[in-house]
C-alpha cells in the first residue's frame, strides 16, 4: 500500500519529497530504482525534517516503531497511519504525539481506483489536510469523516470489501465454467460485469435497488437468479461478513 501511495503521489506530480525508512536492503534498492525515492535503513533518519510521517507498517510492528520514534518527533510533524484496526488514541499514546491522521485505503489503490476513508485530529493544520486529500485522490477517491468510528466501519466495508468482491467474481466465473464456458471467458465476463455494474451505479447516481429493478423482468432469468440469491441468504451473508470484519477489527484494536 505504501508503494501505491508513493506511485500515486509521483504520477499526480504533487509537490513532495519522499524518503522511506526500510530495514531490508533489497527492498530499499527496489524503492530507489523503481520509484525514484530516497531510502534509508533508519526510521529516525527518514522522519528528520518531514512534515508528514506515514506509518505503513503492520499493527503488530507499532510498538517497535514507536519505541524508535518516540521523543524524536517534533510538535509540527503529523503522523498518518494506514494500520488497520489501530485507533488514533493508541497511536498517540505510544508515540506521545497529538497531530494524527488515520487512513483506511484499499487495494484498488494500486491502479488508482481505491477508496480511502480518513479522519484527522483537531490540531492538524488545514495545509496538511489539503495535501492529504490530494494524496488520497491520487490513488482513487477519498472520504473524510468527523467521527473516527466510521473508519472502523469503513475498514470492514471498503477496506476488506475487495476480498468479498473477488469471491463474487470467482463464484460467477466458476458457475460459468460449470455450465460450459472456457475459464478465461468466464472470468472476463464476470469481472467486466462487476466493473460495469459498479460504474453504472456511480455514474447514474441511481439507488442500487432501482438499477436491480431495471434489469429484472417479471418471470425472467434475472428474477430467477435473484430468487436463488434471496433463498440462499445472500444479503444476510454479506451483512454478516461486514459485521465479522468489524468485530475482528475491534479485537485487533484491543490487542487480541
């Protein structure tokens, strides 16, 4: 995800000097050669003089990173975290810092089609907020929330959501293959159907239910398929997936 953000910033030609703290030499070399950034093995060196410090690490790595950075940060720097499930209160306590931004991007950011939900503490200045909005727009869409709880919900919906969509594409493809289509044809039909349907909903502005009704003729093929989905509890399963992801995020936030 860090690489996707860096690539987006570079492609959007935002005014930013980027230096990455990366412990692995091979990865540092790749970042320098592929993305044209500076890279160092020292996180302390990486954050020296930085306006925004992006924590692109796993939640389990926060303690070790915090131990390295605590006391080195200055009051003008802003911490931006893309760690799933880790709340700003915890980040602030571990780092002894108050200027915080929490972002939940998703994997389509790799092709500039992501959606990033984010929240900032009250003392983050407007210039930084504007730059972060531009940075996130460089990898897709962005939604800024005034309540951090919405980031936890977004993590379960849009953060984990690509996984649910990929399963749907896989299931549609498998069904087509079972009925006789070649694998590559079934996958192409399934993925383009999901892509086109999402684009139609976004561009038309219509409620999904309205679009569903438009494609559903009484007694037709779509009606039969939708009836099977309803009988199988499709809506309830999707809702349960999002609830389960949300609950797991809360567990991660509490250290479980």
